[in-house]
């Protein structure tokens, strides 16, 4: 079965709903009784209690007040906000442009000892060159119809690359060969990007593998994801960014990354695939 990167977020929402139901139970209130106290419909109470509708901060405070435990509201509000940040639509994340999203990942990079990145569609952000990144981000901005701050976002993204050469953290990149062939930007942008990947191979503390077209598949191609030690996974869907912190799901991604890494080629073989992609640009 495919991995479900949104299930961590749903689990967090369900945990909030469970806490609210416990508050209701402790107050000895039925759904009907709670709805009367709140002046809500019973269906709204049911939707929140069963994690079908995420509550607002005001909903949680009103719920706790109605159950006689206003002091519990702050903790539940905090948990609810955390759940809301685990599955964030790109349009919301990019509502003021893309620069903020680029900067928001820096703390988790700084706090990690080992970072693993798998990509089946585009070059990982930390390895992108200016022209390639600009072409990609321009396309994303147009598709999402979000504010255009591409120039600033590109500069912010390029600053991430310094972490490849600073500190003691290690990196493991695994790319599908398709990444080398998909045309992002013009010929010059692709050539510059592929040449840079040749330079990255062999860099200290960096493992760089490519899964060839003809590799025997032990794992199907997945959505792009990044592993930060064994504590967090960031997965990228078409419509949303997903942050995964549930240990069981992180273990699934770690297992998948290990299998994908075993399918990849490294060193001279990886360089040969890149040079072949460069030749195809002629």
C-alpha cells in the first residue's frame, strides 16, 4: 500500500477531538446537552467530536467553558494549532509569497545531524542552482496563483546550500533518473544544474545516488520527502506540505529511504548518468 503522508496530521486532529470528548464526558454532558449550552447545532458538536471539522480557537475555549474547565483550553488550543501545521495547503503556506516557506525550514535543518532527501520529480532544493530554481518557482507561483516574490524566494533557497559545507551534519540524496531529464527552465539552466550535480558527487559528508531507469524496482516511486534524523519527515504533495512526526510513519519512511538508496548508483556510475543527461541537451 502507498504511504499516506497526511495520516499524521489526521491522527493529531483526532487526538484533539478525543481530548474535547473527554472534557465533555467529565462534565457529564451529552452531545445534545453541550450543543444547548453552546448554542450550536448538534451536528457541529458531532463534527468536532469526531474530527470531521477542525475547531477554531474560539470553539475550543467555548467548549471548555461550557464544560466548566476553562483552564484546559490553552493546552488544547496549542495542540490544535500544532495539528493544523502538520498539513498545510501550499496556497496557505504561500499566501504572501514563497520566501517565508523557504526560511521556515531552516531551523529544522540547523537542528539535524543527518538529512536524507528523496526526489522523483525535481532537483532537491538544497542542490538547486539560480536559473533552475527561478524557472521552477515561477512555474509553481503561476500554478498556485500566489503572490510573486520569486526573486527573493530563490535567493533564500540558494542560501540553504551553505549547510552542505558547514558544520558536521551529513546528507544523503537519492534521485530518480527522471530528475536529470525533466526540462526545468531552458537549456542553459539545465546544463548549469546538471554540471553542479557533478560537483556535488564526492563532496565531504554528502552521499549522492541516482536510481537508473532500468533499476529493478524494490520500491515504487514516491512523493518527494526529506528525513530529519529520526524525528521528522517533510513530504510534498501537489496541494499541501505535510509534516510527519508519528514514530510509526517516520519508521516507514526510513525503511523506504533505505530501500530506495539500495537501488541507486553512486560515484562514477552516477556521474555517467548525469553526463548522459547533459549530452541529451545537445
